[in-house]
C-alpha cells in the first residue's frame, strides 16, 4: 500500500501484555479491530507507546506479523524500527518490510546520540536500504538529541523519506521546518495537545497516543480540520486537553494502558522499568475519563 499521501489520525498502538509478561495477542487483535471500526487512518505498531524497547526481536517480529495480518490491507501499517545502532535499525527495517509493513518510523540515535553528520547518515542509510517509505521521528526528550533543521532540509529531499513525526513540543521548531513540507514530505504531530497548531503550519495529521482510547474522536478532529471545519476541530482539540494531560501524567504508555484497562480492553501490565500507576494518579485519571464518558 502506497502511504506517501497519508493524512489523518495514526494511532501509536500499545502492546498489551499478559500477567506473565507475554504479548496478549487476543487483546491486540481486539484493539486493531476497534481502530478499523472507528476510523483510524493508519496503525503504528512497535513505537514508543508499544514498549518495543523492552521486547525481543522475536516478539517484535511476531507483533509486526500479527498486526499486518489482522489489518489485511484495510489501512496502512507503519512499524517502528528504531535503534541507536544504525546496523540494527537497518536490519529491523528490512525484516519489517519483508513481513509486510507499509512504512517505517525511524528514530535518531539515543545514548550515543551521534554528531550532525552521523545523525544524517543514521537516518539516510536506512531509507536507502529499504523499499518502503520512512518517517523520521524527532523526540529529543527521549533520545537526548534532535534532528537539526539543516538535517531535516537534507533528509526531506531523500526520495524514500516521506515525513517527520515531530514530537519536540516546540512550535518554533515546527515552524522552522515547515518550509520543507510539500507533496513529497509531510509532518505529523507527535504531541496530542498540539495537533491543530502543527496542522496550521502544514502538518497532515497526528501520530497519536490519545487515539488509543478515543479513535473515532481523534479521526474526526483531524478530518474536520482538513475539511475546513475549524470550529469543530478546535472544539475537539480544546475539549480533549484534560484527558490528554491525564494520559501524560506519568511516563507514556503507563497512563494510556491504565486507561484501556479501566475501559476493559486490556490488562494494565508493563515491561520494566515501567510499572503500574500509583493509586492517586490512577484515581485522577479515572475521574477525567468518567467526565469524558469513557467509564462509569
């Protein structure tokens, strides 16, 4: 499936786990089905929200294969193949391409970081080594380094790099790279509280944590903006801020998995070093979700 013209709401899907720590494929299937039914425009699996950094290669491959098969071509499937080792990211990217991914989310190196040219080569070498489109992932709060504006300008010209997931939280940075946007290079908001501001700068939608629990509403918000119904889009964005704040009250994906558990969709199980929310935070999350009509 060609995803180069993708726009809309892309869910950054959680990976459900059973109490013994294994992947809960039954719950994963139910989540995928929910997104297909409620209008999610594409599914991203094995990203930050999917806890892929704590999963084995075999588990990653199994989840990728499962999601691709469950979706069965109805919406695009994008797979996070990030690593701070370029060779590893390339190997994972080629594996996911072989397993049927429609696109890849590739991240800046973390811990070892890389210098300016190293970051460029880290990302470009993966794009050159696969035949499916790549989305850059800029999230300096987690990786400790950002994709510089100069590198975005260089990478935006690469024929196999189609977009950037911009999750720095900086409107100034988004504005600085907005001139790179066009038919061949897009931007997706990586922050659920900044979707419309980034779309006003030319972004094509969001790669969303929020969409895990309100997929139809996030799709409607983005679609309303794209169709010119700014009042409707603004009402959804502003109305959703309390819930978005609650979903990031602790390290992602702890709150969103707790929210899904409160909705009866998964069990609130995590891979260490993530662990269960404390009782006060869990109660606050429940109150916000009740206000939103998601739980009784």
